[in-house]
């Protein structure tokens, strides 16, 4: 549907460009990005908000980003970064252009909730990570209490349609474990009261492929 494509391709990238910014988001984003090093696969790169948080140890960033507009909006951040930033893939579930073991770190900041084939994406991330590499993540997802989970399940059909396929009810840690990662959670908590708990269960951590 033409209206649906306009919303997804022209509106949501601008909303995301302005969303999850500022100090509050930075307190969750920065500790994830600062752990990355070497060649980094940035899943759901968007307009590049992770770039300012990457340390000098990051030498190159490979963006997995489906939106052309988001990539255009990233131009200023890419220029300021001063190191190579490329967009070799659109779909994180198809990293076939990247060789096995060619990535030192992967980063996902509020992106795994929206990847359509998240299981396929995690399988691909596991393949391209070098031995000893890790996926560093901060995500929102399936809440730990039954009441909030019921609310998440109820709003998901409408929310997913409005938010470009975002899922409030994905069990990120469970998906990572099922894909063959050992998950270490650094922080997990609600960041919003009342109804905001539906969107506000945040989890931050690291996932390393199990040999």
C-alpha cells in the first residue's frame, strides 16, 4: 500500500533520527558502544547515533541498514566520525557479502526488536564474528512480569503496524541463547512507569558465540 510505504520509508526514519537521543538514552547506549573494537557490524544503523559513542579502538563500521533515508540522514555523523563507515548490507539476516570471522564486534541498540528475520540475523552475526568477538546490545522487549506481558501481547498487532515492525514482546535474551550465544546481562530494568512499562523493559549486555 502506497500510504504504508510512505510512512515506513519517509516518516519513521525521521522519527527514529530524533528518537532515543539525549542523556537518558546515552546512559544506556554508551556502555554498549564503548565495548566495541576493530571492525564493527552496526545492526540497524539508522542515522548513526552509535557513532559518537564508539571508542578510538573502533577502526571501521559496517552498517546494516534497510532505509535509504536513514543512511542519508547519517551523513553528518559519518563525516564527523573520521573513520571508514560503509553500508555493505541492508538486511542483517543476509550478511553473505561478509566473510566468516571478518567482524571483531557487533552492536545493536534498540534494533533487534525490528529486524524481520531476527533468528536469521543472529545466525548470520554468529557466523561473521571472529573467535572471541561479541555482540553488544541494548534492547527493549519481553517484560519479566505476567501482567505487562499480557499488555505487550495485546498492543503488539497495532504497535507493530505503526512502528515499522517493532516488537515490544521479543525475548531478546532467549533469542540470543537459542541462536548459540552465551549471554551476560549487564543491566535490566524498567525505565518507565505505568503504561510505559509496555515499551520500557530495557536489557543491556553482551553475547558471545558458544564454541
